[in-house]
C-alpha cells in the first residue's frame, strides 16, 4: 500500500471505522498509569470502555499526518464532557503500522497527567505497572558520559 493509502486508512480509523484494527493488533499506551504499556486488542477495548464516560458530543481533530512506508504518525486532539462533570481535552500522537489494509500495531502517546486529573477510573488512578518502552526497532543508540 502507498503512504497516501495508509494515511487515508488512519483517517478512516479516526472517523470510527474500528474494523480496520486487526484481531492480533498490539497496542501501546504511554505513561505510568496502571493501563499503560503494551496490550492486546481485547485488553485495549476493555480499558477504553471502562475509563471513558463521555456525555454530549465527542470532538476529534486530526492535525499533521506523516507517513513512511507502512507507518503513519498523526496528531490528534479529543474533547468531550464527562459524566463526572469534568471536561476531557487531551492531545495525542498516534502511530499506526499497517499490513494488508489493517492496523497491526498502534502506539498512543498521550498526556497521562491530564487523564489522571479528569478521569476517575482505577485503570488511571491505581498503582502503576512496570514502565514499558514503545521502541520495537532500534535504529541507533547513543551513550553519553556524565
């Protein structure tokens, strides 16, 4: 698939076409929250449903998108009122990896402090798990003396 086709698929995902996610997709969520780190599609679906209780319209704004090979990076802003009275207005960078017109890897870099401040779910506010790296391929490593 071309980079333009991959960008179009990412936009379709943001518009609500969740069937673009492969059953074996791996998800990464940044931060130190209990729900942070690598997870399966099923685990991500459970977490997503349990932490967010939006009320009223949910607005998604997509900013810059950059594609290289089978990957697309996108800026995303979401905004919604919540049932607890707070407003959720978060900013993300998403990385999609595609194969055969499906998302097979998904990395979400998010303002986890904002999530902690406005969401009441134990998946956000509980004890943090082990910190995990989103890096799946090392291009280069630099070591600096202190």
